C-alpha cells in the first residue's frame, strides 16, 4: 500500500518520468554494505542520489531475467524500511515512451532515448545514448538539469553549431577531455581560444573532424601507414600530424607547416562538427598548463564566462588526451602518449619511435610537448613510498590499487582494482578533488609502464614538473 501511494504521488509530480535502475547496481551496493548494521551502512552518496531522484521521478528496477537474485527483494525492502526509498518492481521499460525515461547502468552510466521524431537522419547520435559520470552527485545534477534529456541535448548542439558558424566558442565533451572549440578555418575565432585559455600562441591546436573527407581538405598528403591507423583507430583518441593545406590558418599550427588532426569517437562531439559544417580547433577547455577538464563543471570552474555555449555530456570515458603521432619524418613518431598505446599502433603499422624528448621544432608541431603541463595548484610530487607521508594530514594521496596503509590525509583512488584504464578515466577528477582541499602537497606513485599507464605517467610527470 505504501508503494502504491508513493507511486501515485510521484506520477503527479513527475509527469510519469521514470528512472530505471539495473538490479546489479543495487546488488553491488548490497555487497559493499552491512545490512545488519543499524542504521544500514549503504554508501551515503548513493542513498542521497536515490532520495533526490525520488523527489522528482518514479524509481523502478530492471531485473535480470537470466539470473536468480533472491537478495533483491530483501534489498528493496531494506531501502524502503531504512531510508524511505521506494523502487517499483512492476513498471516495464517497454511500456514507457522513450522521452519519459532514463536508464541507470552499473559504473555510473546513464542512457537517454530518442523519441520518434527526435533525430536528424544524418545524426551521429544513437537512439540510445549512454553518458558516463564520475559520481552520483554529478549524475543526479545532470538528470535534474535535463528534464527532456535527448531534446535538451539536441537543442544545445544546435545552439553550439550556430555559434561555431558565427565565429564563437563552444565547450563540448570528447571521449578524452572537454574541448574549447572554434571554427578551425576562422583565424579570429581561433585567436579567441588562445585568449580564453591564456594559451601562448606558440602551442598549436588539434583540429577535430567528423569524416575522412573533411580531414582530406586540411592536409596535402596522407601516407599509407597513416591511412592504416585511420582505418583502425578513427573515430577515437588518436591524433595524426601531417603536412597542412592552405585551408588551415597559421594560428592553428603555431606557424608550423603541419597540422594535428583527429576524429573523436564521442557522438556528441561528432554531431557538433557535423551540424556546424566546420572542422573544429579545440584544445582542452581549461586554463593553459592546468589540470585538464573531464566534466562540464571542471570547464565552468576555470573558463566560465569565456565561451558562448556549453554542451554538457557527462564525464569523458577515456579521461586523458589523445595519442599524437607524427608522419613528418621517415619513421612515424609518437609525440604524446595517450588513449591508444604504442603496442596497439605497432600491431597495425609496425615499428614507431616513441622518444618523448622534443626538439624545438617538434614542440611547435603538436600540443602536449611542453615539459610542464596538467598541473594542480597544490604541488604534486612523485614518490617511491607513499607510506612516508602516512602521518601527514596536510598531504593528499593518489592511490592505484588497494592499500592497507592508513593515511592521515585525504585519499583518492585512481582504481581500486589496479585497472590502468580506470586510472586514466579518474586521473584528472581525482587530482582536482584533492587540489580543492587546501593541502600542502599531493603525492603519487607511478603506475606500471605499460598500456595506457604510460600515458598516465606522462601526465603525472608533467604535472609534477612544477612541484
């Protein structure tokens, strides 16, 4: 009876908008909690998120029909009894119109759905678009600010595209980090990027494209091995440096005769480029030299007021910048490690050079080549033994993998499971969180030098260069 009354009341308030949660979300929380404790020790952030969502929407469970989960009923009863959170077991996703539902997946992922007439036929946006988030608070904030999620996102993309056409600036998500974008063929618009970021004009920009034809207009040659990488890794976090065409203004390339180009895999970024009809020059949307942004809030905190439109697409799924590879010499050379590792590149095109020390000429060929970058305001130090700092409450600790050591200062885990991909995704978020706590120092040990761990270590070393 309590459940039915709650649903009726919420239907009036929320116009039947439903938040569907996969049962694995609750089961994962169940296994992390002590159901025998009083009060029940479910994670505070998760409980707060459910309570806030319940104030605005109906909550429903999506059961896994292929698994027996006898604990789910006990879990739902406990949520109701201990926290007053009611989750329906009778509502079905197929019965709810696409525009009236959200779907929460494990791992802080949220799906939104296109209605019958929501999509342009040429759109890069799938009918089921999944966004990622760093925490429950960010996810709830996004949901509450997007009452008609798919339509709201399309409207912001249309606004952003018009701004690009008119020479303005747009902050938008890619799979790597958020970018601050402008029409790459408009020198005045590109200059505004440098001014907004306080970026020196000697540091070149990456140009983002939505298809191969758009890329071919920007370059004068395309080696066979570059073609092979494009076929394998585009769209994705790989930037290719090639001789530039006259279409690319000198301001984009810091006067270099080459241009760095990539095709992002984030469908929101691709759709912005498509709608604008312009290649978009876009460095990371932060102050020059500072920690890169992986959420819209990160961008707002540092660059609020400098751009015309913000497109909020949740958190970036890769979390660190793209790999940059140059085809200007006889042998392809990785100028910056990133989301595609050297082993994957070499499995495609054979041996490449990966020496990270840049000549003066190469520093003006690609972004990310400067010795100091990605820095927090709080000094960051790479150390051999984190335990040496365990007794200092003024020191923040970045941890990779489980650790039994007790630290007096605040701790942020890059990955509890020692997953380098998860560490990359969480790196800048964790750095920013510790940086906000007015500490004296941040400390971290380097990750294993393999896969994307090489790129994470590259960012840590550059960030620590200011310490």
